[in-house]
């Protein structure tokens, strides 16, 4: 069960290494998202103070990028591609299969915080269509069977953690 | 700076290098439509309406962000450009709600104006209105973001001009909108409700909450009657009432495109029901209406009678730091020449007038240079700013913007205060007592003096001494140096509870620089305020921080004409022009103009008048534009004193506490209803004229005083602005510019020291240290007093503003988290605060910006009940504990019955 308590020490640590560089905002946000899983809204003020920005400015950058999330996400983030090539190669039905398997709609996170399902406008891997990304791994030339086994692997892996 | 020449619309023009095409065009009266451009903001290039065509290349440029290049041939209204502009507007209209008919922005909407100019009719595009919920819970600003065109002006003004950072864009594309942190309503953000965004918004997305619907009939320029910055306003008038206020469009005004919540929204007090409209006379314990003639006749007769029976010095005159220069001039002239008394003072006594005097007395009389730093814009050239005991974010917000803007550009700010003020967060160094509890008992009184002594001593040894300045213009430096060297620095650190790292950092920032000092009530209204001020003056002399652009003192003059009332002699010890009463030569200069004798000895000041009334020596008080019963401490004492007078004449605009006990009430005009001039905290004289007539039978104070003079036997006393200004300039030559009524500058502009006039030297004053005083355990906390931006002074006017009264801020007392925990207090709990002088009850708010052992009490709220805790002690005297703090005890109170 994913805890919704924020590890303030971890956060302070991350911020420490990025202070005093105005242009360091995006790397800092990426680091926070990577280590904590998302960017807690409560951390915005601390981040802003460290970089000499307004909190509203930091929030602006966070909400601009789809890659940043202000809500806790699952340990596994699936990004299914809905670009042109993937669409033509049946990406929509792949999405439906995944939705059914995980019992999640697009944008949702499973109650046990294991999986989050998202879509991307294009993953830039058209030769692998239909494709999806799980965390940082690309999976291409998908069909329902492959999808099932990939998800199964991740389920097992996260279960062992 | 090179000049370039280019052609726009067939006109050959030239402009300085670096200017954008748009700026060059505007400088030559060539109009280019624009929505996101504003002369005070960095160009943004968002709306693309300012597109122009370059004939040579056929390229289209956004003229606001394109620098003019030599030999460009530009067309601003070519067919291609018009086509593009129409498309841009059509796209904006497609996303805009179709509510132009009912939109309050009406003809002031820039989008509508541009669409009309382009002759746009039916929109063939598919309408895709972007509805957003209306935000109107706060009493000041309504946000209808469905009308937002994303020009970004509100955000840019928020970041660049007022530096509050409350809003920024969220999301991108169609969903993008300006929002606050966590998308909370404005009143839960860092928004200060200055309203700058409202005035700058081109559409009806942001509007001020006004009762009035539509566009005001006319707009009239004036000067704000609240704080000492003296912002220029555009008053929107309809039906003889001021219905809306915006920053004026004048170039080179002090405030440019900004205002504060008071200046922008508190003006509805002008239309309050409590405005005085008829002269009143006390008849059998009630105030009943009477005619002007009867009222003035009664006033004059009774004053003269009292003068005959008890002598001229049994009458006191309390003038106003809120009334105009001309009015104050006539006021003190009547007192001095017709009644023959120097018992003249004004309400500015409570807000720093004495310190202006102190600094001025030390200023070189030959006028070579001025301790005062002059224009606020000089902050931009300052090398380092040292803010002591001032919180401009609340007292003079527009000044705060200057400081914040410069701080963001790299100007080092050193802030010394007891609590973490807004400015402290932008400061390069924040000096404050570190909260060791033993020291808390002492540090209120001793903090600033010991801090300044310590810093002076460290700068001395750190070679931050301007030797050439010292040898040329000062005397007594050797003695001063000795005193500083023999200072026990450790003792200073302990007495002021300082942290040595913070001090070292501050020293590094100050060393070798010309310092700009900003001094506020926190320092001035304390027990060692005078000594601290003298120490600062010494420091300024040592570092030569005078006479350079930007360096010197900014004394926070909290009221609109604090400086003016002082300049015009509405004070017991000086005459108009700050000439000294006890100097025969100075007296003679005015005696010649006035053709009357001026009494030779100094008169009573405000506190002395009240005490003299209580003792039965003062018999009458003529009060113009002041409410001492609400603004002074120990209101019971004040009430008794005033009641023991034989005559109180109150000339005022609102029915307040003092008016209610007066014998004669004369209804006066507020600043928007009369003409005159105010002198702001820079020393700049600004003229204003009437926008609306006064309500009912009220007259301007000037007219009233003229009629009074007549009844007192002097019918020839000039009571119109032009003639008074002529009279004033006959002695004060620098006032003669004011007669031209063109926003002249009276600040001694020769800020460079003129070495040829070496005569008198400025002396260093002796170094003093504070005495330790132990307080008993009966009052273990220290209450700090201060203002919040929603009110000015005692709140007589701002309390009558419906919008200010409606807002969520109720002046909650701030308590530190440590103390709150110890006493089991949470937000909105009610506490009782007791001091040696009285007690009050109020709700609290837990705030980490205040240290344990202190509480912060905002004044003006709840009919200014905070004054019950203080003692009525004269300022500037050694054993006076001042009005900025006092020892108190606190305890939880029963929750009061549900009440507003």
C-alpha cells in the first residue's frame, strides 16, 4: 500500500542539491518525481523558496508538462501510445485490453498503487507500433498475449518488492 | 546611443537604438493595435495584434518584440496585416462568451474596441466558449476567467510590478488560465488585493467589485488621500459620486500602473452614510443641525471669549496631516495671527513627524545637502538598502514594490525587524532577535540602538569610512571613533539578542557602500527611538551616505500630507518653511508677510494639549481632520480631558468618535471634493483638483477656514489656492513651482554636495547605549503593534469602506506556534490581552513568522481597540516606552457570542 505521507527529509535532500539555480527547476522536479513517485503539492513552496521563484510559477511549470504529476502514481506507469502509426496498427484495441486487464480507465491509478494507466500522443517508436512504455522500458509490436505477459511480469516483480 | 531612421506608413521617423518598432511608432503618434503590451511591463508578444509588415522582405513582425532596424519600411495597416488581425480577433471572439451586452467592462473593453475598429461582425467560426466558474467571494475583485484572452498582463504585473507572485499560468493550450497556488481563491493566496491586475486587464475578465454598472461618466485625476506615497489616481465619477478608482495614466507618477488595496478599493468611504453633511451645534446635550453662518459665528464668538477670559494659550489648534498644504497653512496662520497662540499641532505626531524634525534639524542649514534620500525611484540606483523597523508592504505598499523590484534585480536588502515581515523574505540578510527568552524581556527597547551601534563599530574597523566626506563636512569624528572603539561589542550582541553570522553577512553587504536607510515606526516609536535615529545619522555621516543618488534616509511618512503639514508649520515649534519660532529673524520673515506679531515661545504639542486640557489650563480645542479619541492611547483619559474643555470645534468629513463629543461640528470636504496640494514622503508637492462636489452642505476646509477668519475679524485672509500659494512662495521660494500646478518637484534636486559652500560642519552626536530594564513577571509577553494594509492609521476612514469591512481579515492577533501549543490555543480562539494600561479581547491566528514571547496586534481593527493597551506618553523622551510595543499578559477568553 503506497503511503501518502511525504518523506520530508528525502525531499529536503533532493532540493539541497539543486538550490540557487533558477534553471534547475525542471531537473529538480524530475528528480522529485523519480524519487518520490510524484510531486507533492505541499512541496511546491519549499521548492520555490529554494530556487527563488514564486510558488505559483513552480506550479505553472508542473501543470504545463503532462509528464509531471501532483498525485501519487502507481509503482508501474504504463503509457500506451495513441499516435498515428500505433492507431493504424490497432493501438486502440491494445488500450482496451490493458484497460480490462488492469481494470483502470485512462489516467487512473489502481487502489493498491501498483499501476497507473496513461496514454501518450506519440512515443516516437513508430517502427514498433503498436507500442507502450512501462516506466522507462519500451514494449513494441504488441498483441493481447504479449500485453498480458508483460503486465504479468510486472505484477510478479512488484509483488516481490 | 545611436539613432536609427526607419519608415512607418510612409512617414520617415527616427528613434534610439534598441527601441522596438511599436515603441518607435507610439513615440510618433502612429497607432498600432495591441492587447498584451504595456509600457511598464517587459514585452511579451502574446496577442500578435501588433503585427506589422516589412515591405522589403514581406515578413510579418510582432512590433512589440521586434527591435527597430535601420532603413526598415514598415506598414501597420496593410491588407495582409488587417486580414491577420481580423483572424486573431475572430479566434479570440470564438472562445469568448457572447455576453458583451451585459458585461460591465462595456466600452472600456480593449478587445471590443479593436473588434469594432476592424469592423468585425458575424463570426463564422464555431463558438467554443471556455467557461470557468465565476470567482467573487472576496469583496474586492471579481474574476470571470471565461473572458480571459491570455494576454498575461495580470501575471506580468503581479510578478514584475508588485512582486507578489500570487498567480501564474496553469496548464497549456485551451485549458490554460492564470491561477493561484493550488487554485485557491485569491483571499487564500499571497494576493494583496492591490488591484493592479484589474486596472491592467484589457477585457472584463478581472473587474473591481463596484456597485456601479457600466463606464463612469468621466475620469478625474487626483492624488490619493491615504498614505505618504501620494499615488496618482484616476477617479471614475458618475452622478457626482466617485464610483471607481484606477491608477492614473500620467507618465512619471510615483505609482505608475500600481496601487494598493486602500488606494484602489477603500475609496467607497467617500460615499458612506456617516459623511457629515450639515453644520451641527450642541443644544441640550444633542447635536442639532444649524446654518453655516450660525455655526461659524458661534465658533468665532466663543473662541474670542475664551481668549479674552483665559488668554490666547488656553486655546489649542489640532490640524491635519491629511488636509492639504494650503489648508494647513491657513490653519496655523489663523492660530498664530488671530488667536496669538503657538499651540498648533497635527495628527502626524503619532506617525513619525518628530523624526522628520529630528533629521531635518541635523541637516545642514546652508542647504548643501539633505539627509533625505528624495525620490523613491532613487532606490533603483541604490547600492544597498537597510530597512529598520519598517514594514512598507502594509504601511506604504507602493514603496514596497520599489524595494522588491530592485531586490529582484540584485539590490542587497538588509532588513532588521522583530518578526519575519514580507520584506524579510526577499532580504539578502534578515536581522532579528533570536528568541533567547531572557533577552526577550529587554530586546524591544534595546534592539535597534544596540544593533546600529554594533554595526557602526564593525564598519569602522572594517574601513567602511568615507574619510574625505568626513574631513570636508563633519566635525567630531575623532570623538565618535573613540566611543565606537570602546564599545563593548559582546554586550551589544547580547542586549539585542543577535546572531554573529547574520551580523557578519550584513557587514559584508554594507561595507564600502553608500547606504540607503528606510526607517519605520518599529524603530521610531520605541523607547530608544531618538537615540537609534541619532546613531543612524552618525552612521550615514561616517559612510558618507548622503548626497549621492539613492543614498540617504527614507523616513516612512505614513500619511498623505504628513510632510506637508509639517512644512506648512502646523506644529508648535516651527513656522511654514520649517523656520524656527524661537529665532527672531525667522519670525520676522513671516511677521512681515502676515503683518502681525507671532508669539515668541514654542506652543504645546498634541500630547501636551491633551494633558493641559485635563489639568484645566487648556479651555478650547479646534480640531481639523483628526480623530484623537480614536487614535490616541488611554481613550478614557482623552475623553475626560476633552470633556473638561469649554469648547470643542470639530471640522471633519465623517461622524467619528471625536465628532460625537464636539460642541460644534463643521462638515468638510474629502480630498476628491476639493483642490489643493499634498507633499508626499519624497518631499514632492502634488496638486490635485476636485472630481466631485462635497456632499450636502459640506465645504472644503480651506473655504471653512476663510469664513472662520472672517468671523474672527480678518476678512482679508486669502482662502483660495492660487493666492495662498503666492503668499507661501514669497518666503519659501521653492514652493513657487507649486503655483504652476504641474506636479513640480520640491525635493532639493542638487543631491550632489556642493563643495564650494563649506561653512558649518555637521557634528557627530555622542554614542549612547541603552539601559537594561528588567520587567516583572506580571506581563511576560511583548505585544508588537503595527498596521495591516487594509487600514490606515486609526481606521476612521477605512472602517467606513464597505469592501474593507467585508473582507476576511479581522485583525487577528498573531501568536507563535510554540506559545499557542503551550497555551492550547488554535486559530480563531479568543484571548484576553492585558497590559498595565488596559485590556482587549480578540481572536488569534497562529503564525510562524512571530517568535515565542511576542504577539503581534494589528491596529485600527475593532474601532482601534489596540490603543487601550498603550500609555499616552510623549515620544522622543528618554523614559517614554513608546507606542510600538508594550509588555502584556495573555489568557484564553470565553468565546464571545457570535457577532460580526
